[in-house]
C-alpha cells in the first residue's frame, strides 16, 4: 500500500498527503515583491501535502540573489498574503522559508554597498551571488568578502527572523521554515571552518549552535514551535563549506538540541543533486534515532525511492523539487501513473511573465490538447 498519498498530522496541521514541494529559488520577483504570477505558481501546486516557498530574505542584508521575494516590508507582506490566499483557496498548506545568505552575497545587493556579514571575515571559496556586475548587468558574481558580525549584532539578525515570522503569520502562512542549510548564514556559524570566532558564538559545538538555536527559540516564542520548521544540510560542501573536526558530532548535537525542542519538522537537504556530496552512509539513520520528531528530506527522490524511505521508517515526509517545476499537478500524476515532464534548465531561474513558470500544463490539459 502506498504511504506517499496518505494523510499526515504535522504538529496539528493535517496534510492530505506526504508529498512536500521543496523550496526552490526561482528569481522571478523583479521588484522583490511577490506578484500575481507568484500567487498563481504556488496555487497551481497546492495539491502537495505541504508547499515550502522559495527562500524569502528576512532583510536586505540577508539577500544574495536578485529578484527573490523578501518578507521584510509591508509591500512584501501584502504580496505574500495574496499567495497564501490563492493556495488556501485551493485547499493547500504553505510554509515560508526564512532566509539570510550571510557571506553568499555581493556588495551590489547590500545596504549602501556594504560588505556582507558572516560568522567570520572569510570569503566562501567559489561562492557565487546573482547580483549586479561591474558592467551594470545582472549575472553570477563572485561573492564579496564579508565582515564578521559583532557579538552584539547577532541578536539583531535573530530579531529580523522574528519580525519576518510575525509578518508571515499575518500574511496567512501556516508556518515558517528557518533556512539553516546550503552554506548560508546559520551554517556559516555551525561549520568550524567558516566560524573562527572567539566569543560565545564560536569555538565549541555548543557555541557554534547557539545562533541557530537562539533564533529558533525566539521565533517559536512568537509564533509557536508547532509552526516553526528548520532546514539543515549536514556535511554541506556548497559555496566553500569544508570538512572540519568533529563534524558528525556537531550535527548529532544539533539533532539532540532539536529533539529537546520538537519543532514542527526538521528538513534535511542532501546536496548530491545540487552539486554537493551525498550524506555519509549511516548518518541519516543516526540522525533519525537522535531526532524522533517529523523528518523531511530532499535530494533527488523519485516516487519509488520516496515510497521506500517512508516504508523503511526513516522519513515522515518526502520533498520533491525540480519535478514540481514542469508538473504543477505532480501529486496527481504520481498517484495515477501519469507522465512526469522534465523542465528545461533555462526555466529554473529568472524570466518574466508566465513563460517557464506558470505555463506548464496539467496532465488533464495535455490530454485535452491531444484529443483536439
């Protein structure tokens, strides 16, 4: 019997199935504000058990990519409210991913063209930001050298996440996901290679976890732990993240701290399909023995491998990313044996209007066109 299409109780929020649409940066918000196309895009995919939005920067400082919709102004909040209404009108459930890229940014995106911030003043080797180049044109740019956040500034960034979470609830989101994965700011603090601090946020595993946990606790204090998820990418290697001593111990300590808190879910990002390394053999089972709450994973799943992971009991929910781009009705296609379309890479990022964004047909539309 298929488990992928069975309901699931997510901290009191009933999901109609166990398919999650993973967060995917689309770089479609030309003004940084979600628009009518954004609302349509998410509404088209509302049959997923849970939608997790693309990363929404919690401040201008937290932005590392042009045309990403933020959640730190009144206009952005109003734009997201249209998105959540469109999704809820179609019976969907949606969390927003709260994002601060840290050092994976460029001075052209920062307030007053200041240096990006990070745990330490170390540039991410090979890190790229989608920003304005020397010629004034948008494109991939080497990330700028960051400055280290001062000790008393860390609380300011936590406050930005809290403010964004409050905006999210006002905008109608069912919850938020704190983005602690894929080489961004929280991971820059967790990784002992990118974190060379000597204050209460550096050195020991406990200190390196402090920023993430303080932020999780502060957000949950405002909106509830049952409305707060966390995404992490253990052993991440993107944008200059490197191996470090006691790496497994660090991530299992994170798992223990999350077990104590029981957020709505923990979302593991396996980076093999996005240019990183696969999780070490055996680590996922260690992690899920330590964290016993709701566990989501993303990383190139197919329907068959997702079903197997649910059957094995390793995961509770399965996140699919790229398949949702060209298949707005992915759940119905999988459930009924329909064809799974592949989106051209040109459709992944950027563009304007409907093309490569909201113009992918459902299976019913494809069959109607065939029968004409």
